[in-house]
C-alpha cells in the first residue's frame, strides 16, 4: 500500500513539476474550466512517462549553461552588507544553507528553521532569498510554510499549495 502511495505521489509531483516548467496555455473560457483542467492533469500525471521527469530535472540542475551564468557571491561579504543585520543564530542558519548551495551537484538541503514568533525566521529566509537572487539562482530556492500568514511573510506559498495537497 505504501509503495502504491509513494509511486502515485511521485507521479503527481513529476507532472506538477513538468507543468510548472512549461509556459501556461490560455484557458478557452473563464469560470470552472481551470479547475477541470487541473483535475484532468492529475489523472494524466498518474500515467506519466519518465522522459518528462528527466526533462524537468535537467531544468533545475545546479550546473547551468554559459548563457545562464551563476555569479560568485562571497558569503562573508554578503552577510556584512545585508541590512538589517543577522544576529549570531540567524547568521549560523544562513551560513549552513548558503554554504550548502555552493557545493556542486550536492544533495538537496532539508533544514528545519524553527522558533517562537519574533525570533527572525522570516528574516533568515529573506536573507537567503536575496543571496540566491544575487547569485542568479533564485529558481533553486523554494519558499514554503505551514501557515498562510508565515508564507505571506516570506512571499512564498503554503506546503499544501506547493505539494498540491487537498485538491
């Protein structure tokens, strides 16, 4: 049962990634057509072939072509110039994520950034967003949060929206 769930999840995820990498097509009519197109996309995603998945994964690889040049940004220089300044704990979290992004062909970083309200979680995320934008690598940084308010604070999306859950 778990294997079936995992395969279905991976197929839906790959289909969503494929659609996210393509240019959106104009809908033929306003109204509920967008909802029906989305649901039919999920059905198609269940039977998706592996070539589409490979096409999307090639689009997000960290080794980019010469026309899409990555800029070298020094982490220390970036931290010293970033305003408002990061405190010690925020800087530590920033250095972990930023340093990991500089490793070529590394595994994705899965990092939990938590704490009570007002501790600067959104500040660290916004600093990382600026770091990736300065390197012209914003496409490699997905910003998600559990709640709508937190996702709005970081100009991201909720996890449910990002993973197409509950639809």
